[in-house]
């Protein structure tokens, strides 16, 4: 199977005589990553067969930004459920070798569409695939890794003078889905639960003001379409990107998934709703783009660090007792965990990626791995100040849900049940939030010390 390569979006160089004062160079590129043949779609365990068509194409898109001293940041967005660590690490190593880009200066993010293909071993416990189906997923993953390398190189090649600005909007359709019931927390609608409906917008324009690229984010699951939907699509985020590009011909729209692990679109369940949510988000992005936004300046600084997250204690017996259960996914999971015990490699911890990238004092992006609940974004904005701060989840690795201590203690799908489908041994221990925030402070210190606007008395980027 060969992935069809879409046209690379080239940004022409401008003659020096036509240039106004600029702060950066920027280049954008895209590659189509729509599977050519039917493939199992990831995200819902109730699907029983491979995809049966394409609603709209999926893309890997890259935006390279270079400051006056040659320091770069490349943001790569993908219309996928997530990039597992082996894929992002392999692509990053090849990009470093071919283009000299340090790991800290490469940010991968996935939209988490539940109408995109399985990638590598990510969420493989969802399905029992036959040999040919497994080969198809493996081949797609190899081609995808190649595409990530190519699209980054194309974006770097397209670097041309540009100005960057930033602003915020808001969209209303995300709602907390952790509904508390007498029987425990279940997935539903919790209108009173914590949410972050911010729509951060990064605008990249030519010296003459022509829009060349826009990166926008939202904290909400791409699950408007359910497990009964079998056509490839980017869900609401895919529709939003299409609408932004339609409004600004020649530009590249890129969706950044924020900390929306416990947020769902509301209402949801139909194609019409996916289109409507996409149009709502796009309209807000276009409104923000049309305003006078805050100028973003250099230098660009970046930091990347991993931290070990420990799982709650488990033994062989923890999984052996599940073999007689009727839940097929828990049985598959138990077999995988027992196999790890038999091979002498039971998993006790996971190496978790934390990244920060700062544009001077004007804008900072914190990029966290996994399906991060909204508590992390809200806490980061309290600690570091919300102005010019973007907190993204689903970045560089999507290995599991990442619960806050509150969510972990409440239990439910995000804290406990989801670990079965991700093939991890069980919930994280109660230090998970503190360990992640200690690492966030370390990378924040490396990129910009104590941010302007930080709440007085809050834990800062300065290590004690």
C-alpha cells in the first residue's frame, strides 16, 4: 500500500525590495495521509470491520518558523488518533539526521479523530486483526513515518520572510463528559464540570499581510461521529480546517488538539453535527484572524524532557483472575500483561514526554503526551498566567489517558478503564500530576524562566 502524496504547499520567496520589516521566516507544507485501501479505524472498540470509504482526506501538515538568529521550531499536526512514541521517535531521529533539527524543536500533535486509521501498536487491543489486516496497519505506519519526515523537510525548504501574531477566541460546543452517578463516574454530559473553551490562534502572514498559515487549537474530543461511522474523516477538526482554508485560499490551516481528554462535543452523534461544530470553530478562527492580533517576536527557545510515571502496584494475580471474565477486551489485556510477566518485563513505569517552546515573552506552547484531561491546562494557566499560553495534549506520544489527581481519585473511564485498551497495566499512581508539573516547571524554566503574567505566589518556572 502506498500513501498518496498530496501537493506540497509551497510558499514563494519574496524579493528583498518588496519586504517590510519582519521578525521571522516561515514555511508551510502538507502531505495527504489518507489510506488508499480499507483499514480499521481507531478509537471505538465496537467497530467490526474496516473503513468503507473516505468522507474527506487526512493530512500531515508542518509549519516551520525560524527567528532572526536561525533558531527554529517545526509544528507538525496530523489528522490521526495519535502518534505512538516509536513513530514520533523514528521520524524525529531521521529529521534530526537529514535537517539538523533538535528533538526539542519538533512538536508533533494529533487531532485524535476517531475516524482515522490505526497507527502502529496504538490501541491494538481494540481489535483482533487477521494477518493481512495487521500487515496493512504496519505498511500504513511505515508510509506515515516517511511522510512525517518529508513534510518537515518541505516546510523547512519553503522558509520565507513572515510575521507571526497571536490571539484568542472561544467556541461553545465542548462539554465535560465525566458524569457522576450513584454507580460511579460514567461518560455522559456534565455541564457543570471543568472545561476550557479557549480557541488560541497563531497567525502567520507574508510581509504584505497575506495569510499563509494559521494554527488553532481546541480542547475537545474529535468524537462527534460514533463507532457506527466507517468513513475516513477528521471529524469536526477536519471540517474546521477545510472551512478556514476555504475562507483564505492559498493558506494552510492546522488544528492543534489541546487538553480535551474529558471533553466531548455536545451534541454529538451525526455527520451534520460534525460539520456544524467544524463550521462553528472555523467561524471563530476566521473572526480572530480578521482582528488586529498581538505581535509575536523571538527568540525561539525550546526544551524537551521525559519523566517516568509509575503505575499503581500490580502482580501476576492482578491479571490472572481476569482470564475467565466475559469482557473480551479485559481478557486480551490480561493475556498481554501475563505475557509480559512471563518474559520478565512487567511494566512498572512509562517514560512520558513534556515539551515547551517559547517565542520570546509573547507566546509559550506547552506540549504534553497522552490524552490529557482539562485540569492540566487550567492549572498551568493558574500557575504561569493564561496570557500567551497554549497547553496542548496529544503531543509526541499518545500512550494513555493522563488523569489529574482529582480524576484519578474519582475513577471512571479516563482514570482506570481506558488503560485496558491502551495495553498498559492499570491506573497511574497518585504522584502522576505532581511529577508531570514538576517537569513542566523544568522545561518552562529552560525556555523563559518566570513568565510575565504569572500569578504571584504560584509555583514558578524557577526551580527551588
